């Protein structure tokens, strides 16, 4: 663990305690060991700034599940103690206004709000909601919770279905749709009275929002009279994303929408005195949500005046993606807003002066920041890097921070190489930033076999942050150079860069990647005759583009990718294409087809492994099935693997170890020429 770090004057310095110890296992960094590396997350600072609650989790391959524990750290002393010990899933730690700690605990898949008074007594549930709680927010006096839970009509429908199962064997078995999505599928906002030590048995939960609204997030006003709610006014978010903010009076449900429909707005947060409301909103109205930088807006609640506090910034605010991940957080005096922000591959803590506006960097981290929490004059966050799983830091605002807990020692015994940040020439005068992983003992001029990987999104980017999803370090241990890249179209590089793929998926971003590959070949880093390509989500789409436009790669692995833009528009990814191509029948359907990898299916010769979760909603698995059909019809060596019960992220440990093993062995066989690759045998010969 490092002992010094450069910090900006806002924090003054840092104190790090403890030393890393090697793991108990051997020093071979296998996929199994990679997937079981623990991580820290879900950070929440107490109202008085004395404590920080957080989660520790790891994948248990033997039990085939993720194990999560709740921990408590002391901000001043750095002491920690474990709070939960069962295998029940725990998440979303938060603080009741009186200082008791709450969290979601899922028992038999049903999540309820539990409270731990931290006085030595046992935690106990304070909600008992049919269908469970999706998210929750404490009222200022602690007497009620605002929760996201199933609407009443969904429970009624379930009761009716159960009754039909028992009474009518000849019941109707068809489904009628009046819209793409069914209203009862979305959780609604409820007000749930609670008592200090359990549910309020004398008061019924009250539903506050109703279809066609689709609420996402809520924030109580300091006086407890109203909620600022992020919602979609129309039910089908896959057709039009018109996320707005409304003020809802808690007593009677009276609603006032305060943001325009032509700019995506989200994640409101009240000033400590309740006179101002901060939130994110699209910078411009002429592009859809994904193609906009977000600004921090400030609304004067008495006058209704709105001020843009960050109109000139090129930073991506609120996280790494184009959609913010967490609300701005107020400092104790109401002068500053604190939030995470991405600039290039960096992700740091910044603050906004609500009187003057503008962005001021608070940290200059070596890694990337995540899980920021501010409260009671203190703050906490997790910092990780591509070779370090994560350390939780906490401290008083404006003072030194200390390390509270860390999982970095879990990799200390392995020979993991720090990733090297590169800035390479892109297409047409552009640039491509990314990170290069090298095998142990290798040098940048060793002409290594290489894997090139594209991120998802496309409105995202790779930063210097740990992930258990992509086995880059394992590939490097197996002898590959791995380059993960940020071509145009991603976040962190300003508005023009973000819009670099508008109506042009797989065109200039593809050329950016090829230019970067050329540069790595010219530098002598990678062997042009031993290359593989892979990606997940939009990275899967790019993989499909790559194999349809070039044969320079010996193998490819496409995961959860999009193959046919036209058919995808009629499946589950309408919003992505509406944002980027508008409605094709009003614009240019031919352009959409020509950009699709499917339009060049006859040119593909690269052996391609295709994988997808069967329950993927953002990208329908039929995209991968369709691609596989095309590959088989054309005699391309190929294999399709579908994972039941998995959505857009393949998360079950047994499925993760399977898909990552298949990826590794596919590249070992086709790129390295290993004939006895363990696990995933080569595909059967295909006759076109």
C-alpha cells in the first residue's frame, strides 16, 4: 500500500494506516482467484460525521453467489467492526435521523428495511412490504419512509392469478398489451409509517405515485412536507426518455413538475435550510439525453429561479457515464456541492461553489473515486485502480483523510502489473486514450500477442478503476498484451467528443481504434499477426463491427452486443437508437442498416465467440442469436453461449467463470495457436 500521495490544498494531506499482507493462496492469478477478490462499496457517512457504513462483498464460487457484509468505520480513529454475518444479501446502508443505521436485507429474495440502533441490540426490520422494497429514503423526523415498491395493482394481479391457478384450470392463457411495457411492472413511490423498533402496525402504507409515471429517485425536503422526485412521465422509457423532476406534497400527493420535458433532469438534493434545490440537467435541448453533458442546476425555491452552476465544464459530472450515478451532496453550511466527476480517464471528487459556480477539483487521485458520501462535515469514498481492488478513505471536509479499510492486500501476493496509460493517435487528427496491460517481465517493444477491448456505452469510458467483470490482468498473466481503449463517443472528454458517434455507430470510433492498433504495431508493442478483439454491450457492438470490416484479428469475442440496428430498434434497445439515430423511418433507415454489422455479414471470416444473457433487457439476446445464424450460414467458425437468468450483466459466479474461461480459451486457441486449450474446445466445422 502506498504511503504518500499528492493531494490538492482543499484536502491538505492524507494519512494511511496498515500494511498489505499477501493472500493465503499461491501467486498464480487464475480466473477463480480474480473473481473472488473482495471489493468495498455502498458508502454512507452518519449525520454527525462520526461514522461511515459500507459494504464488503466477494463472489463465493462454491456457493455460486455474492456474499455481502455490512461494516462500520470510525472516521476519526479508523477503527472498524463487522455488523452483519449471515449470507442474506445486504445493501443500501443509510442513516435514520436519530443516528441508527438502516439497510436493505433480502431474506428469500424479499428486501425489507432493517435498522441497527448500534447500541448492542439486534437489528430488526421496520418494513413489511409485499414484493419487497427497491429503494428507500428517511423522512427528516424518522417517522416515515418513502420507498419504491410494487404498485397496488401488481399485488392485486398476482392475487388474481394465484386464485385462477387454484379455481380455474381453463383460464385464459394469453397476454394483452396496450403499450410496450405493462404499468404494473414498475415500482411506485409509497409513504410507509414506521416505528422506532419495527413496522407501524396501526398505519397503512400509502401509494403516492401512479402509472403512467415511473419514479426513480426521491429526496425529502428538510421540513418533511414534500418530496423532490425524479420520474419519467410516460411509462415506456424504452421509447422516449423524458426524465423530469417534480415536487410532490406528501400529505395529499399534489404535484408540480419543475423541469422541462426536453431536457433530461435527475437526482435532486435539498440544501440544508430547504431554500434551494440542486440537480442535474442536460446542457442542451437539441440532443437526446445520452448525447448531452449534464450540468448542476440550482433552483431558488421561493422565487423559482434556476441557475446553471457549471455551464462551461467539459467534465462528465456525477460519475463515468452520461447518466449521473449519484446526486450532488451538500456541505454542512450550504455553500458547496460535492460530487464525483470524470476528466479523461480520471475520476475525482470536485466541488461547486453555489454562489459563484464552476468546478473546483478536491482530489487528484492516482486511481478512480467511487461511492462518495458526504455528511456531518465529513466525507468518505472508495479509491481503486486497475491493479488495486479498493481502499475506503474518510475524513473531515478540508482536512486529512485516512484509510478506513482496504481489499488491496487480496492481490498483494500476485505479480500484477500496473496498467500503463497511453494516448495514441486516432482517426482524422483525433486521439485515443487507454490503458495497456503487459505480461509480467514484458516490455513495450516485445511484439506481443494482444487483445484489444472496447468499453460499453458508447457513452462511457475506461478509467483507472478495478473491476471483476473483465479479466484483463488474467489475460496479461497468460502472455497477452491487453489494450483497453476510449475512442470518440465516450465520456470524460467534452461535448464534441461525446457526440463523435452521433448517427454514426461503428464508423469513426472504429477508425479511431484501428489507428490506435496501427500505432501499437508501429511502436513494436503488439504483433500484427496475433491479435484478438472483444467487448461487452457497445463493446460487443464494436466487436461485431470489427469482424465485419476487417480480417486483421485472429479471433473475436462478442458479449451482449448489437448486430442489426434495424431489428434492435424493434426489440429492447429503442432508446439508444432514438438518441443516436432519431426515428429511422423519419430520418434515414438505409443509413441505420448500412452502419449495422449485419449488412456486411458476408465479409466475415474471423472466428467469433458470441455470448449473451437470456434475460437481457437493454440488448435483446436475439441480437446475438441472429448474428450466430449469419455466421453459421457463412461457414465462419463460431459458437453461441446463452446464460439463463442473466440480464445485461452476467453476474452469477458460475456463469462468470464460464464466460471468462471461454473467452480466455478462445483467444489461446485462435491467437496463440494452443491446440489443447482447456475448457472451451474449438467449434465444430461449419459448412456454408
